[in-house]
């Protein structure tokens, strides 16, 4: 149950503060037919709050009285329903809910559905009305119906309607979103749901696994998310065929971003458990990912991308790729930005920008767009500029257990009577902690689905593969080759001045910047002599420069050693390696650093350029900026 079902007083819609963009029942007109086509012989007309609330009836005033009694919760008993039906009210006529001036056909809800109380405290809509003109950005509004004075009265009205012949199944097809079952699910109303299930109604075709529609401004609670998942699980357990109904995922993918990411992940897990194909195309040839991209549903797109191969992320439909769909919508909304919406919270532009970023991080191919898209390239620059901080967060997440254990050992190890200094104790603790290092768990921290602070970049693209490989090598080197956390993060080191004894009272210490651990090396063809050393930040920036060159991007900021430009990040991928424990150069694995990689070969002509990247833009990074000190 989503809210306490007390038998005390109701919360009339007139006294409850509704969320923005919701409307009250008195602002809604109910029609048997759309007013423009209505040929009714009798009608009851009145106006409230500037909205039409006309009731058109076919044959009886009792229909209007029944509809009004349910919509405004003024019925006091099931006996009133019986009397209205005896005098001619039709239980199975579905009133059309519209706002004044609507040029669209309204939604038709069965009376049984309109009886169901919204138990989500108006955080999730259950009933919608149509309104506005064709050119309006927003023409659908949730109705905040009042609750019945008691849950017992709600049950009495529902049971009376059912006993008098009301259809518990409701419509099928597209109109099934107005069925009593779907309204009860959207309402979080267990009692209403149990009454309907008690009638042994067929669940197939009633959208009983459909994620409820919301406005971007709605805020479903975690309690509702959990209840909804449990209800879906109950329904699909009762009838496993529900999971494979047409367009279950496609409809869910078109919901906006009101639901928590956790809910979407668990919903997809439930669908996959019941053998739902997340790459299946609907009758329009669109995949769930395409639907999410086309709707700006970046949370659903994010959850899908982590379950899809790169080929499925770039799959072509008759309308193009998912990236093309999101780009097209963003371009359209951007071009129409002069016509501003009443509320920036409903502006879809930020959602489409976020969706494009999600797709790019997952490996969406920009080159498959029908034409150069400036809006996509602008979002790609943002992705590339966020990447260094994402890498830093991911590395810290992966090293955090090792650092914590080493810090604990430093304080707990009983070194007496051994004469170890503080640096030696730190070294010993770091080495002992390395013996307990769980490599798989550390690498799992690089996945966004196992760490909130992880890098949000798929490893199956050339850029993602190189970044992930660089992080893995850095993490392994930090644990097994470094002597302490200070060596890993770098920073500043005091150096004694010449001609001063170490114990001089006035001895001055100069501070020297020490870069983060440089566990990479570049083979420059020297038989003897030192190899140029690099840190993970230089390798990551080199991978970014490839994208800058390929797509002719501007505005990508280096963020460290800006006085050197991009010179310290110049090397061929085939030159990259590391120095082993015996001081010998060892090349890194050819995948994914091989220059003969398919995408890398396309970029080979640009490998030696700066690629137009802004080497001087952004804040200059100090030696410890790339990996924070956690201990």
C-alpha cells in the first residue's frame, strides 16, 4: 500500500496543494463525445475557473450525475449508484476528459478507473486530461482527484459498479492505458488492485507491465518504485506471457526521467529474467534504445546502453541511429527555442543533451550521422572535458579498499622492538595490503554499475578501451609497484638546501612538485638510456586528442601542465609500454593500444597533431590533481 488507508476524513482536491502542471477536477470537462462532434439532445452547461466543464449526455441526466459524483467524490454510498443506474445511467460509457479549447480527442476512462484513489500523494499521475492547442508544447495534464472519505467507501463504490455490470477489464490496445488495472497500478492502490484481480480478469493486453506516465516535474518516491516493481513481479508471475507482449519495453523507454535509475535497472533485470529481447524492433522498426533516444529518456538509454553491444547501440532503423534521433530532436527544439515554454522545468532540451552524452559515452558513432551535427559535437566536447575527472573518481574508487587497509595496518602493526621509522611502517603496510588485493573487485569499480564514482564510459569503443586499459594498468601498478599512497598521488616534496646540515635550526626546505605515479613509458627507439615516462593523465589526454583531430573539435581542455601545451602527450600508440622490475622496457598489450585498430587507422594521419585541442584552456592541474589522497 502506498499510503496509509485511514478510515478518517478525506483530502479534498480543493484543499490539497497539487504539484505544478496538475489540474483539479473542477477544471476538467467530461463529455460523452468530443464537443466538436457532439449531437446530444440534452446538456448541462456551466463554467468554472475559465475551463469548460460541460456535460453532454445521451438520453439521461443520470449519466452526468454519476460521472460528477465519481469525479468529485460526492457519492456517499453504493446505493446512490444503484438508484442512478435504475434511472438510466450507463455504467460502461466512458466520459471523455478534456480542457476548454482542446483541439485533441480527450482520454476516455471507464467509470471503474475513475473510482480509484491515487495513493502516491500526487507524486505519480493516474488520470490524465487532454487540453491546449495543437501547437502547444504541453497538452496533457494529470488530474489531482480527491480521495474518497474512506477507503471502505472506495471499495463499496467499486464493488457496486462491478455487481451492476461494469467491465473490470477495460479497453485493450492503446486505450488500455486507461484501463482500471493500469490506473490502479499507477495509483499505487493495493486495495483497488486486489478487487480487480479478485474478478480473475485477463491481464493480457491491459498494459499491466507499463511504467506509468509522468511529467518531468513529478517525483515518484522510492517506496512507490519498490511497490511498482513488486506489483510487476506479481503480475508477470501470474502470467509470464505479459513480459513478451508487444512494445512493453518500447513504451517504458519513452517514459521521461522522473523515475530513479535504480528502478529502471531493476525493471530491465525483471524483463531480461523473463527472456525479453531488449533489441527487438516494434512495428515501426524502432528498438527500445531508439525510443529512449527519440524521447530524451536519458536514464532509460543509460540502462540499455550498459546491456547492449556497440552494434546494437549503432543499429540503423528507417529513421537512422538512436544518436541521430536524439540529435534531430535536439536540433528541432533548439531551433524553436524562441518560442519559450511557460516553465523551464518542462523544457526537453537538457534531457536530449544528456541523452546524447549517454550515447556518446556508450560508443555511439558520430560518423554515422547523416550530416555534421554541431549539437552532437558540442556535447562530445563536454564528454571529453568531463572524462579526466571521471577517470580520477574511478581510480580512487578502485584504490579505496587498498588504501583503507594500508592505513589501518600502519596504525595497528606492532613494530616494537623493531626500529622502523614512519616511512618504513607505511611501506610495509602498503606491501602487506597488496598481498590481500582483490584484482577483480578493483577492476569492477571501473564499471558505472558497481561504483557511483566510477568512470561512465564503455570499454568497447576505441576511446573507452584505451581509457579503461590505462586505468587498469595504473591501478595494478599503484598496488603492486608503488611503495605508498604518496608515490601514487604525487604532490610536493621538501628538499634540503645545499651547504646546510640536516639538523640546522635555520635550514630551509625547498618544495619540489612531484607528478602522480608515472607507470607508462614511451619507446623512442633508444638502445640504451632512459625512456620517457608518462602518467595515466597523459595517456588519457592522448586518447582525447585522437577524437579532437578526427572530429575537428575545439574547446577540449587539457587541465594539467598547460604551459607545455600538448607536447608531453605526443607519442604513437605502438610506442606505449612500461618499465618492468628489472628496468627493461615492455610494450603493453596490442589491444586496445594497437595503432592498427580499425578506428585508430582512420585517425593515423592525425596521430602526430595536437588536433586543435586547446592545450592552454582550463585550470592547470597540480601533480596530485589526478588522484586524490584518500588516506
